[in-house]
């Protein structure tokens, strides 16, 4: 069916890990193991209606301007003036306040689904900007580190906000991501509000070296460089107190052979990178430490080439 003939589309949009330790607000990777399903149907009257929110986070706002998916679609309507409206249904598969990019997934899912109804679909960079407007509702700021991987898939670097440039970064074969979600809620806005507004010069040097080293290690299959540079010296020291057992979880991951381990997005989920042979041991070690703090967990081992949002019905 062509885009113009569709009256309804359903999209799966994956979860994502933002920051990836060293790329605060600019780097992220898709986690295809879980995601949100967003359906958008055409209606005659312009505007946006949130008809249903189901799944593991049913209490989200129904007022479109206060809802990440709704706000993203309002931005899309304002820019593209399609001449018809959108009715949205959201099935949340990503827990709220988990640090796994749930608000980004709903916003991306909504704009990709709505795009499938347009006679002339918008390009991915336009969709990225619309989804960014939605993400801002949840976290209080426009950032792309979850939006870009949820849209494009894989490990993605985004440079710029108003005129974003998006680069999919290759990942060495055999490297896996381990993700552990402890069952607690942490508001992104809170985890952002505690951050200092300035950075020590020595930390700035270290963090830029780590980002450059990490990206170059990815392009050149240099696991030693990745291991040396996958470390956040700016954000993680400020946020770790928000996550019970952070030090123990990180220590256990590194002890089990991880290449690096840090906070997923704003937390409380944590992620590690590990070679395939040690990924299961890293996952078990991380879960054990969270559970020793009395937190139940979900965990996944995923490859780093997970697909971005796509129409599934
Ligand atoms: N980069 C963001 C942060 C991700 O760490 O605050 C959460 O939306």
C-alpha cells in the first residue's frame, strides 16, 4: 500500500541507551529487545487526539501538548500542514523513568507512523526534529541521544540541534551490549537538574579524549581503545548516588570482563559493552548486585546493530 493510500499505520520504535558514557546528549544506541508500539490513524479534522495509552505505563497524559507523542505530532502538523488530523494509540513496552528512552520511542513511533499516512513523506532529519519537540516534554530539554537511535537504529552520533547531522557509527564485530533495568523510577528531569553547569578543565580534557578515543576505536576495531575510553568522568560521578548499588554493579560488570559499564541515559538502568563470550556473565553479575540491594531487575544482551523504528502494520 502506498503512503498516500494508508489511513492507519502501526510502528514499533525501539528502546535506546543514551549518552553511552562519554557522549552526553549526543550519542546513543538502539535496544531492539523492547520498544513502544504506536498507531496513528487519519481523521478529517486537523489536530491530534490521544485515543488510548496502554501497556506498562498507562497513566501518561492524554492532552496532546503534554504527551511526548502528541507534542511531536503537533510539531509535525504545524510544519507540514497535511490537511487532516491524527488519532494516536500508544502501547508502552518501555518502563517510564527507566533511562531506556521511553519518551523518545513514543515520539519517534508517532512521527514514523504519521509519516506513513502522508502523500509526500518527510525525510528522516525532519522526523528527528519533530520527535525532538516531543522528547522535550518529558525531560525539559531538546536532546537527540535517544531520538536518533530510536529512529535510525544502531549506534548513532548527532551533531547539532537546529540543523542536526546524524552519523551511524560502526561497532566492532562480536561486541554486545548488556542492559540491566532495576525496578525503580528515576525522573529524567530530576537527574538533569542535579548536574553542575560547569566542568573542570581537566575533566573536559579527559572526557573529550575519551569520546574521540571511543569513536576512533569503533571505526578501527580497536577494542583496547574502546576499553580505555568507555568511561564518563563528568556526568556519572554526579549521578551515581541516584542509583542504589551503582559502584557494585559497575565493579561486577568490569570484574566479569566488560569493556566498560555506565548509566543508561539518565538512569537508573545501567549498560555494559562486552565481547559475546563474556556478555552472559556480565549480565548475571550486574543483576546479582542490583538484586543484592533489594531491586528486582530485567536484563538483556543485544547486538549493537538493532533496527530503528519501522512500520509493522
Ligand atoms: N542524555 C539524556 C540525559 C538522556 O542523560 O539526561 C535522558 O533523556
